[in-house]
C-alpha cells in the first residue's frame, strides 16, 4: 500500500519492503555511521529540491522517514 493519497499522481500500487527504522538504525550503526550529539548521523545528508507545490507532502514524508534513522533532510523549495 502506498503512503501517498490515492489522489496523488505519484500513488502507485507497488510491493515494498516493510518500514523498519530499528533495522535501518542497526544497519547504519554496523556500517559505521553513528548518531551524533545532535541526533543525526553527521556524515549523511540529502537535499530535496522541488518547485512543485504538490510535492510538499512527499517531501515531508521523506524528511520524517529519514529522520527516524538519523538522516537530516533539508527541504529546499524552488
């Protein structure tokens, strides 16, 4: 099931892996990406840039999902 509303043009029915932040955190720790004192894995980052106003919910979803495993996402509007 898609995390996006069915009205979204990006909503598609696809098979996906289970959302498991605990497993992702364990894998990132094992790979040598520790969580810093600010709560983020300081060596990882992603900038999400879009000029589409309809992309805001997707950008927020990405930010929240990656924050759960210590990856900071800076959303840049365009």
